[in-house]
C-alpha cells in the first residue's frame, strides 16, 4: 500500500515569486498582520488555488501542507 500525498501542495517558483511580490510591499508598511486585506495583497495567479484549498479545508480533509515556503525569509 502506497502513502497518499494528495494533501501536499508544492509551490512552484512563479507562485513563490507572486507571494514575495505581494509580501515585500506589505512588510515595508510596518502595519499589523491583522490589518491586512485581500485587496492590499494581490495574488492573481494563486487566487484560484487558494480558493480551492480553502474549500478543501472547510468541506473536505481539513488540512494541507504547503511545501516550498521560504520560512527562513
């Protein structure tokens, strides 16, 4: 029996670049994370994937692993 890995969501270079492009300007503001709004954090390429994952978290499995996030940064 093989292990299932469909709960692992690897991020590709383009997606990581999109996250960085949205994150860096936000960090420069010095504002609290709780002040962040969707309109101030545009993720046009990732938006549909995030929506799909959100649905899976709420209606499905309830967990996922996003692999590849540069946590040291």
